[in-house]
C-alpha cells in the first residue's frame, strides 16, 4: 500500500482530449465521459488501467463498441486496440452522500468539487495522475441557475452550460460548481491588452463580503505580470466560496474554489488578520496558474515543486504590499510553530517525501513552508538576478509540462552555472539542522566557527552537511555596523569564516532575516541579546534578540522560579516608545514564543517540560510586562486609535494590532473595564474580538459572549470565532470542559470542517489544556477523531498531528497519549489516512 518515488513509471497511455457530461442529481448524478487515448511512445508498454473509486459503472465502450472491463476497488482494466482509441463510459455517483468532501460533493445545496490530489477518480474512470494532461470540454445539465467549470464558457441555455478549457491539465485541476449563486464582478486588462472577466461567486446574502477578494485578485494579477512576467491566459477567472471545504482553497484552472473563510470578509465580520490571510490566499491560488497549472508536477512526490514555490511567491507578494520585515517575522513564527515540531518528531519527512500511503497526509508545513524556505535560500545563494534568470528559463523550458525537482534545480544550474548537487539535500533530508557558533578575536581578526548537525529522523539515521546561507552582519560595541550584511556559504560540517581589520571584538548578528531554517544554538549572554535588541540594523534579528531574551527568561522561570528578565522588559519598553518603528513591528516585539516551543526548548536541553509550569511562567511574564508598562500601555493604546473609515491595510491594521496588544496589558491591571468599553463601542470585528478575548481571559465577558451569539448566530464564519475563542481563552483547567460543552451546542456540526476545527482544533492548540496531566484533553480529541474519521478522513487525519509531540512529556502524560493513539489505531475500519498518521506516531 506504500507508494515510492523510486517506483515512478511514465503512463502507458496519454490523453488527447476529454469530453464530460454531467447530469446532476443529488443522489444519482450521471457522468458521461468520452476520452481519446493514445499509447505513450515514451512508456514501455503496460496495461490499460483507469483509476476509479466508489463509482457505479453503467456502461463502457471502446471506439463505439460496448466492453466489459475488469473492475476492482481501485479502478478498472480493459483490453484495448493497438494505437489510438476512444473510451466512453457512463457512471453514477451520489454527491449528497459524499461527506469526505473529495470528488463531487454537496455543500448546503451547492454542487462542488475538490480533486487534488486524487479526487477525480471518485468522479469518473480516468488515469488520475498529474503527468497525464489534456484539454477538457464539459457539459453540465441540471436545474441550478449557475453552472461553472474550467476554462472559457462555450454556451449556456435552459438547464445546461458548456465550458471548454484549451490548456492541457491534469485531472486534479478539474472543477465543477452548480448552485444558486450570485457574482461580484470585475475585470482585468492584461499587459498585452486582453480583457479578463472576473467573478467571485457566493450564496445570495454574501454579496457584501466579496469586494476585498476581488481587489486582491486584481492586485495579484498585476503583481505576477510585474514581478514574474506572468500573464493570465483565459477569458474568465472565477472564484467560488464554499462553506464545507477541507483546506483553504484550490487552484483549479480558471475556477478557483475557496473555503468561504478564505474569501468572504467585511469589516463587521472579519478581522484584520482575516483580511490579510484572504489577500494572500487569493494571491497564492492565482499564482498557481503558472506555478502549478501551466507547469505542474510529474507525480505527487514533487508536490513542493508547485507548493513551496507558490508559497514563496505569495510571501513575496505580501512583503511587497505590506511590511517586508513584519511579514518575515510572521512567517518565521508560523514555521517554528508548525513546521519545526513536525520536522523534529515522528512525522518528520523530507520536503520531497520518498514514500507515502495517503498523499493527502503530505500537504504539510514541511512541503509548503519549509519548501518555501528552501526557495528563499536558493534565491539568497544565486542573488536576485540569478533567480530572475532561472525563473525565466523555468517558464520557457517547462511550460505545458509535468516536472520534477531535478528539472527545477537544473534551470538554476543552467542559468547561473552553479552546482546544486549538495543544495539538493534540502529536498531529500528531513529534520531541522542545529547550528552552533564559536568565536575568537585576536589582533584585529575575528573568527566565527560554525558547526552544523541534523539529528536523525524516522528512516534517516545519517545526515550529511547541508548548504547553509548564513546572512551575517557585525556591530561594533558602540552599536555601529562595522560589517554590513553578507551571506556566508557554509557547506562543511564545521567551518570558519574570518573578518580582518577590526578595531575591537564585534557583536555578531547571525542568520539575519532568518536566512536558513535551522535552530541556532548560540549560548549568547543576555547582555549581547539586549544589545542586539537595541542596536541591530536587521529588523528580523532585532526581533529575534528580544524573542531569545524572552525565551530564556521564561525557561529560567520554569526551572527555578526566577523573576522575569528586566533586560527584556526594558528592551520591549524602549522599542514600544520608539516611533521610528512601525506599529505592526512594535506589536511583534510582544509576541512570546509559543508554549509548545518552550516545551521543545526544554526537551532539547534534556528536560521534561511541564505544561502547567510553562503556562504559569508565561502568565507571570505578561503580568510583569503589564506592570512595567503600566503608564505606557494606556498612552500607546490611545495613540494607536484609528479614525475614519475602516481599511484593512498594513498601516491601519498595524495600529489596531498594537492597540489591542496594549488592551491585553491594560486588562491585567483594570480587570476588564477598558476592554468592556472597547467591546461596547467597537464597529469592526478586529476591535470586537480582541476586546472579547481580553474579557474572557480575565474570567469575565459572559454578557458580551451572549450578546455576540445573539448578534451573529446566523453567520457561520463569525460563529466559528465564537466557538474557538472560548476555548483559546480558557484556563488550562477549563479548556477541556469548555470544548466538551461546545461539542454539545446545537450549532456544533462535525461535518463542517471549519466548525470542527474551531472547537477541536482550538483545544489541540491550547497547550496546557490539551496536555492536561490526567489525559482528559487527549481522550476528548481521540473520541472526536474516531467519530470524524469515517465521515471525513482527511480532516480527521490532519488533526491527529496534535499528538505528534507526545513523547516530549512525562511518563504519565505519555501513557495517556499512547492510550488515545492506540484507541484510534484500534478503531475498526479506520481510514488509510488515519491509519498512516497514528502508525507513524506510534512507531
Ligand atoms: N493546492 C491547494 C493549495 O495549495 C491545496 C489543496 C490540497 N487539498 C487536499 N485535499 N490535499 O492551495
Ligand atoms: Zn498551493
């Protein structure tokens, strides 16, 4: 059942064109296919096999003559003529019964599809692999007022619509939507002067929440022309919002389908963070048109070819539109919170995995976010010009093809003349490298000696040294930058770099901009960190120095009950007061390491983390900060007030972020008085939700919570916030009971992934609550994962990752976690998705 990269073989047959007719009905949709095949001249023969799952075959024919194929649970085989032939089939499927949300399914009366990675085989028999590409013509017959598919509209009439997509594509990019939908319309003129009709399709009633997505789409289209020279290639571009969706969104050619949470926004219902996320997901899916669709993946092991690159591109986009420094900090926070635990636990896998049982389990932070980091390193190594040349060559050479990481690296080698054979290890070797540093200074010469080491990961005991781009600057003891940023290229396990002609021993600023995704193990003293926090010219490392100080302070509290570090408190106060820093950056200075990261730091030092002690230390540090900033916080809160109409841009949202951070501190002093006022006066969700969070954390807010429910009970996305916040802001003792109570709320719906995540995902994210000593958190999550698995295996398997850190903790917690995992593993009929995940975590 395990698929291996090394087993790749080209398809035996290629597809020339595909004609599909859908006769839509909730319980019995008929799908008629007419597919022109020809033998693949580049394949070594092989049988004719079509994937197909959960299909009822009504009839099949080859070149017009009825055939009786041999059916299995995975597909069919059939004897076929030598040379080209036409395959026809009619199958029946039941979209209404499809709760897995993969293939053709229904979401509140709307037909929609999700085919990546292997959902098309649940729609009809087909070679469902990304290296088989073909143009599609689709006819949809049904009663829905709006019926959409990929490509350009060909015709529409009473009860039917036809679409044609001229660009050859793999089946995973197929999409169909039908339902009662309304459009927010727009248009875009490409740089070569073609007009593209844009539409964001939503349920009637949601029209008022599309403007932001439409604006982001236009911005994305222009950006890709200007920054990458990529122009759009169809007459229309449609986006549809769907309430039940397993992931964020999907880049189907010309017909992107979005989780409604990733597209709908209004100031009253969405926060600034929601707006920013929507902007970046719209961009991400749009950018896939070139990095993913025009150039796709040969097989699913190459997933990072499109995802790592497209994430990197959407990160650049946000950095250009907003603040590059703040975006980098946000991305690294995310990487550390989500990718590092994966890379350092039982689920570790290379950016390009070598085997899988269920590919849906590999849409991971490693493939996406570490995949993007690898591209960032490549760009740093070859420089902006080298990168631009390589990308031009990539689009030129591989347009219309299904490619590999080897193809990708080759364009960089050809465009820049560099040998990337060692760099390729980043795609092959799992695990987070550890980088340690020694320094010496003698006679004006400063020497830095780095040592790199990657701990073993499952299936990979031995690790080789990687190419590490280490961006470095040196500061003089009085705070001047004596060596501006340069990139040291480390290729050995241990390697020294020297700097000459220095008047005094400098202070190093290492890994500026987080130039490589490693754990820097530098036992710097707190004076050096405080110095960098005050003087570093690199905004990322300035932030990083503060972060390290806070981390060490928290760890000292956990270990010895030490009081919060005054150097950190003072350093934060100084930056908060400094108006030369943008508000969003100042707010980032308050972002502490997550409690899970602190647990990992302790585990790295050979200690067993105690979640309750970590919780207590964080609370203590926040209390100390609230006290230390008792005067500054209210002043800054007032200074950050935004007047005039709401705009979710970097400037306004930065101010609101900082004001809300101050409100958190103020609430620790005034017991919630200011927060209650903000809640009462707020006219946008960013202020409303922050005020409610402060109140709940202070053990208050019941009337506000009830009022919020009353006001928003008919808005699903807002209600997801209502569900999630109560758990996120609960105490460690109350988190599990709150989650349990909310699963009994009439509006809790396990079948809706957003609602399931709002409750159970929030519990999994509550470090001290989930890792409760008596195992109640583990048990509750396991109960629900066991219930969800048969209904929606993808979403259930994804949330099983909550257990990936279980071996960090004490014997008692480990026993409870193991019991929960074994209970999941023993569930009769457990899905392939779930079985693979628990199997890896128990191994
Ligand atoms: N390609 C989509 C994106 O990156 C993700 C879709 C993944 N879906 C899945 N079921 N694995 O935006
Ligand atoms: Zn993507």
